[in-house]
């Protein structure tokens, strides 16, 4: 007997190319059989807005609401989408969307799914402690209402249990998924050429780009042809440029700004680096692994769970510039071993972090989260 698909409204803060946004993009564009997706972003613009439209995904972006009535105006906007798109489930990504999702879902008596994309489950609030306390209360209410709280890694699930007092049965662990490109020839530290290092992420202190610049400066003393490419945008851009000048890196380092397609840089990299202080399940690391690029990453739980010590990449102690430099030199000195780790890394992504596996897992969550009889369109029979 044919089933029917569910209409899912995804709420997210913006459509920049960042971790949670990429996870959402991959999910809604993967073409799962049991859900049809609609996206609502609170802020306009961002490279993923046009990319979603190109895939035929409806995207709704409100005007910039400000002042005391901003929340009320946002809820009215979301409610109109729920009505016009005949939404069955609201899926909120991160805390700042979860609050609005909770209010909108309660009004329409719709099921709510919340995906928590990192261990720091609350917005930064610019360091405002009162703001974070308010968000903690609101997120606890939203998470308590939600039919399912999705954690992208076991460490995130533990934070949800501890901080939001959620029972294990209210939490589902679904790893992030990334597209796996067609296999091609692996490249790594080709003799006679400088090491090509790529790092992708927001230019913020949390991501550790300053330590990577310092490590690159150490290597450049003996490898003047070394190239470091920092892919991404953020508030620390000018400070990092100043640091690069201070370290006399010159043309060894380049800043790309925000880009639509990081694969343009991954496919030509000898090594990918993530020096982040904290990660849930690191999307950029998974993308590098999928492209079979050797990975060097800080030894934190989010990286450790994906890489494993020496199995599919190299880990270095967090904040230790000398150790990071040694790990990069190890890649340059032994490209054969680096290629073998990268091969195992790609195999791990294919087995555990493919988009298909993620879509199937969310299909199960959506099916288990709704008790409504209202559906749209026919599903193919199993």
C-alpha cells in the first residue's frame, strides 16, 4: 500500500555556509523518499539561499524584524508558511531557531524536531550571561516539547541529558552526512612542491586559525613554497591578516572569504587542518575525508570520534603549535602513509557518514514524530 510523504519546515538562523547550515542543506537536497522540505531562514542572503532555490527547495526569508515586536512578527511569518505550505512537522536547527519553532509548533499543534549541532548548545550572546540564562530556560522548554531531539554525536547527546535534563528516550543520535564525490587520484605532498594546507571554517578564535598560522610559519622556514589557504569569513579576518604579516608569511597564506564550493580547494590540498577548540561533529573534517585529503586535527572529542588516533588522520594536542607543525611535517615527509590514512578516512565516511544514511535516519524520526493523518502526495511502495 502506498504511503504519503510529510512536509517538513526547516527553521534556521541564516543560510551562510557554516556547519549546521551545510547539514541542513545536504539533508533537504538529498531527495529522500518520505519527506518534502521547505526552508525558513531568519536572516536574508548567504550562498546557500540561491543553492537551495537551484535545487527547487522553497525558501522563505522575512524582512529584518527589529524591536520589541520582532519575535511576534517572526511567528506570524512562520505561521503563514505553515498554512500556505501545509506543513506537517517543524524542524528547528540550533537554539535560536528552537524557541520560535516551539512557539509555532504549539500554536498549530504540530510535532517539533530539534537538531543540536554542537556541544555548546546555547548561542554565544556576545558573552552576556543573562542572555544565555534566558536561552537555557527557553531551550529546555522547547526541547521538552519536541517529539525528538537529535544530537549529531554522542558527546552532544550527553550535553543534552546533563544540561536540558532530557531522558535518553527523547534523544536520537544522527551523525552529520556529507556527499561522497567520485573517487579520483589522491594527491599528497608531491616532491619538489611546497606543502599545500587548507583549513575551512569561520574566522573566529574558537576555530584556532591563529595557531595554524604560527605552525605554518615554523614550516615555512624550511619550505618557502608552502601554501596555506584559509577558507571562510568571520570577525577575526583582519586580526588573522595582521598575524600573518607579523609572522612574515607573505604570499604563503591566502584568505578566500566565504565560498560556495569548498571542494574547489579540497581537491588540490595536500593536507586539511582543523585546529578547533570545540566541535560537535565537524562537517569540514568529514568533507575533507570524503575527498580523500589527509587530515590533521586538534585532539578534542568531536575530532577524536571521527578520526581516531592515527587510524584515519593525525591528532595533535589542542593549542600546541609545535605539535601541529610536527604533524604537518609528518604528512610532508611520509606521503605514502598519509595517502593510506586518507583512503581509510574516505572508506569511513562511505560507511558511517553518507547522506543516504542520514536521510533514512531522519525519515524514521519524522515518521515517528507525527501522529497527524494529514499528508501530501503519494510515496512509492517499498
